[in-house]
C-alpha cells in the first residue's frame, strides 16, 4: 500500500504535525515502504475468527476509591510551562474551526 | 563521599561514548548530595545506577533524547527511582537514547549518537544504547533502560552485558514516559546476571499509581543452581533461520551444548507466527505512540517553537520542529493505521496477529517447555549510518526481541561469545511472572559460557 503526497499531508494535518516541503518526497517514500512492509499482515489467511489480543497484566482492572488526594508535585506548572499567567496556561487563540 | 566521587570519575571518563546526557559538574554535585543522604541499610547502598532519559527524575532533566523536551525537569519522579533511592542506590545521571525510545541504534537521539564502547564506528544498539554502553565500559555496575520492542535486550547483546525485560506488569511504569503503553516495560542492565537481577528485584512489585502494575510482592532472587537438571529448554526453529549470521549460530550452538552438559533437556519447538511479529509490532507501537505523543504541543511543558499564529499553528510548528525524523515517521504511520478506512486492515489485523503470536508461546509452554533459548539479535553490532535511512532494515534488527513484548513475557539477554571482538547475545524467554526460573538458567549458563572468547 503506497501513499501519495496528498495522503501524507492529510495525515500530517490529523496529527497536528508540520511537514516541510523539502523533506516531503523522502517521507512519502519511507512511509510507503513501511506501509507496504506491514501490509503483509492482510495477506495472512485464516485469522478471521481470531479474537484481538488483550494485554497481560492485572487479572481484573483494579479501581481505587474516587477521592481527591494530594499527590504533591515538587514544583508547580509555572516552572515547566512555556507561558503561564495567573494560574492559566497562555496560548494563542483559535482563529477558525477546521473540520 | 569518596565512593560518590569515584563513581562520578568513572562516568566522566566514559564521556567520549556520548552515552551520558548529564553534564559532569551537575553529576558530581548530585552524586555527592545523594551519597550524603543515602540510607546505609539499603540493599543497594552506594550502588550507582545510570537511568535512561525517558524515566522521570527530580535530580536531573528528562528529555527522552528529544528537542521537544529540552531542559524539561519533571515535577515528580518515577516509582522505580523512589524505590532505588529507598534501597540506598545513587541515581548516576541520565543516559542517551533514541528519541522517545524509538530506534535500535541510539542514532535517533537529538543529542548525537552514542558510541559502541569496543568500536566507535559501530552503534551500541538501542533504544537504551547509552545505558548499555556505560555498563559495558565499566562506568556503572547497573543501569535502567526501557523496552517496547527489545530496547534493553538488543543493546545488551550488542555491548556484551546482561539485559532483562521483566513480565509486563512486574515493574511500575509510573514516571516512565509513555511510548506504546500495552508494550512498555522498564528493564535493567548489569555487568552480571546477579547485578541486573538485584536491581530488578528492588524496582519490582506493586504500585497504586500504575493500574497496569500487578499486585504482587517484589521478585525474590533465586540461588545459583548447581545444574540445569529438570529444565526443559525449547529452541524455536523460526529463530535459527538459514541466513542467520554463522558466528551467532556457532555461539548459540555452543551455549546449547553447555546447557545440555549442565543437565538440561533441549528440544526443538515451533512458533509459527514469528515472521509476522515485526509487521505486527510496527502497526501497534506507532498507533499507540501517535496517541501518547499527542501531549507534546508546546502548551503545558517543554519549549514552544513558534508563538505566532493561532493555536493549531503553534501545535504544528512546535511538533514539526521538536520531533526528529523517526518520531515523525512513527506518528504519521500510527495516525494512518488508526484513520477511518484503514483501521480494520491494519490495526484490527495486527491485534489479531498479536493474539496468535502470544498463543504460539502458550502452546510451547503447555507442551512442557520451561524456557526458550534463542539468539538475541540476528547479527552483532552494526556500523553507524548503515541502517539509519532505511527504517524497515532498522526495524528488522528487533526480529528476535519484539515477540516477548507482544506477548508480555519476561526475557533476558546475556553475552555468549564474540566474533572479531564484537559481543554476541543469547536470549532466554520465560513464562509470565516466572522470572526466577529464567534467572536460574541464566546464572548457570553465565558461569559455564566463555562469554569473551570467539565463537
């Protein structure tokens, strides 16, 4: 399954990832090779009735009581945020809604 | 105090390997402070343990080998770090790795590649290459790494040290930066099976902060067995293909002969879905990565690469500039295989195949096999630059390791010989939560095998 330049640009938009024009042809080529490689999975016969894998780990999901507990951080968000003011993360506004 | 200084000196001396990301001055200062505060009764008292840079520490920055977390200092620490410190260990700096643990050579680090300690033209493996290189160079007795598809065992094999990936759920992942959450597990490097096992025992066990961590006591270390009498070791024929590197085959044959001499029963087994493990992994891991890495957007932490335009322009610019090429590829592949119209053909099929790979192992163990023995990697350490532009060739260096991650099983690599001076690793794959059996077999083989002799 190879992908086109437009496919890569569409996926990059979904992933909120800027892709530069310069690197685009190599990226299209590498993604095509990766997808062609993994496409061998669809050629495997008789996996129709197979149930999908459930990760090992806890026998049953354990829940903890739903209560507010302080799990103190060594430093507040203002020390790690790129822009923080009066208890809020500062971001540029959303210009327009995209589908 | 003087031991902290000696530990720092050894690490600084290994600087040419570019295996440690922590600057020397900061390392010396922190080690001295940690040594002064360490509990003398701890079972790892005074032991320096280097830590892969995708495990959160309060002492040092946590960058995951990425520009998108440059300078990031976590406001909390991983449970494994808390446990190590409680046992008296010293956190000996942060080690270089492939960006977000995505890679098999440590060439995909934003901070330059780490070098193989025996041949600087070669890679130490990856993604935990810095940790493996430091242990191999004798700079630390043990180090932490993480595994999603072989990122501890593969570099352990390349560098000639011991690497253990425990069962999924054995060790808390709280504070391990997430890549593929159904696969990720923290692992350990040591110069010997015992050094690695000792550290694993300390970091294992329950943690209320990680719902995927099993409610079990810490791993109890087995004693070194006199023989392998009673052990049934399976050799999966799919792991010994006709084109396997001849030296790797010779080293494995020798190890098998030694295990037989120690009393083990050895039989051939088949894991028929092995060939599909790598393509399965390279659907599931990128799918989970594309979701996990959505959090890096330049808003709450990490640098912001462009403040102009609207918020989506900010996301795209930060992610575009902050992520390196392999991470970008995986996010795109992951987004693609999860997108409408492709989900069933890729992700759905990969989840089914994962079940079949796991079933292969269950079938082998149900037929009375205790452990499997295989080569860890198809070749010894390759040259830097050899695979960096060919993602699929790079992915295939994980061919013998990804299966244990897909099935969630414990596995261990130990040195079993050399070819032209380069180490070769042999791998045990064990049954879920039976790390103790796997360690017993590894103790016995380690004592018998001439690990530094040509195979």
